[in-house]
C-alpha cells in the first residue's frame, strides 16, 4: 500500500533558517550561502532533520491523531540545496499485531525535483 506523498517547496533559505531556530541547529551551511560555498558546497544545503520532519509530517497526515510514530530511521544519501522541491513518499511493507496494538512498518524516502532519492529509511507506527 502506497502512502500519500507530501511535497514541500521550493524550500527557501528562510525556511531553513526558521527550522534552524526551531531545532537549535545553527550550522552555517544551512542558512549562509557564502559560507556554504566557501566550504565547497554548491549553495545552502537542506538539513537532514528537515527531510526527516517531512517524512514524519507525511506519516501523521496519513494516519491522523491517535496513532504513534514509534520510530523513524533515515539515512541521508544525497544533498539537497535551497530552492529544491522535496517530496516524501512511502509504502507499507508489513502489518502485524502485538497484543491489542496493530503495528505498521513502512519504507519511506525523500526525492528532489530531479527524482533523486536523497533520504531513505523505515518507519514504525502503532495504531
């Protein structure tokens, strides 16, 4: 079963600065273009935690309230830069029961507008 995708973007530097303030992740490569370029990067890069948050939002939009996201494991496999549009997607890979709880395991990912998967992982939900 496919999980309805969630698209964000284009993601601008101001979005990344707001996310940095909300998460206290003040790393200059995420909001200062000149600094990022001085470190050999093409431009400001989108935080890995930002991409993980998009996955979490997609999951909560899909299952709604009353469901717990037990765990999300994400591997960041590529850089995305400010101005990119990101789409999170997923599919259910397993449904099981543990007592009265229904547990769902999902494959999840984030793709940029070039169809490159720059984050992949798994998520575990409890219904």
